[in-house]
């Protein structure tokens, strides 16, 4: 696979020099945008210098992507739910973040029309494979670690900005290729070629890099 969607949103680092103190019982609701898509997030204080965040992110776009030598029309979906803990190391806006993602990011769709398809270096006709579909998935639960700037529970203002920079340890993605409606769709040789193509996908260096999904986001929060 030569190309996966790269979703890059402009990030503005906003300087903030106010204290990070928060009154017990405060909570905030925020909107954010970044490499996880668009999201909503609820923040509340667990204890002094420790906030908890619960959120969800979503983004979907269509793209033509080459997967194991065949071109596909895929829906690229970013869909995740987060549970994060922010530790404010000092009485400042800087924080260290750790937590977990319910990771439903993925790609799925069908091969673009073609007279022939290459599967594990074997050429098959469109009649032989029928409809060729691909589904790329990641581990359903993934840890997260990062740093950030901004405390939405700061006493200074009800409105505040946040910046996050981190990594989701998403695990190596899996590829599921399916042939349906072709004259050889149930043929053992074709199925063996498909299985090898799926394994080759996991072994490529480009795919191995996707185990570490970068997170960059900015957000606007309102304390209530």
C-alpha cells in the first residue's frame, strides 16, 4: 500500500501564562480539531493538579488508495472515544497526559473497475474475482501518551484554549480482502493469494509506521 490518507489541520500554539489552579467541582465542555478529526470533550477535576477528560472524535472522507497493487475507492473514517488524565506538573498550563482510546479508525471500500487485478503477483480477470473489497482496521483499544498546554478549569477565564501533542499506540493494522460474485471467488488458490496479500500488507515498512498514530489538536473550552 503506497498511500493512506494524511489528515493535517493547521495548528496554532497559543501562549498562556496564567496559573493552572481550578476550583473543585468545576467542569468544562470543549470542541477540538486535529489529526483525530473533529471532537467534543468534557473535562472535570479529579484532584489537585489532575484533570480527567472524556471525549469523542469523528471525521470521514472518501479517497482513492492503492492497496496491495490494486486501486480502491475507500471511505477513510476517523472515529474514536477517549479517556484521558492530565497531570499539571507545576502550577502552570503545561501538562503530561496519559489514557486510552476506543479506536474505531479504519478504511473500507471496493476496488475501482478494472479488467484485471493483481493479487499476490498473480493476475486475475474481473470476471474471476467479481467485486474486490478491502477493510483496514486497528486495535480496538489503544493507549495514549502525550503532553499539552492549557487548563480549561483555570480560574482566569471561562473560555480557554488547549493544545495537545502525543501518540496513539494503535498497533499494526490488519487488512481483510474479500472477493465476491466472481467465478473464482471460492477457489482455494485465489483465497491463498488473498491471504498472502493480507500478510504482505502487515509486513510493509509503511504500514508498521502506522502503529504510532500522531495526535496534534487545538481546542476551545467553556467552563461551567
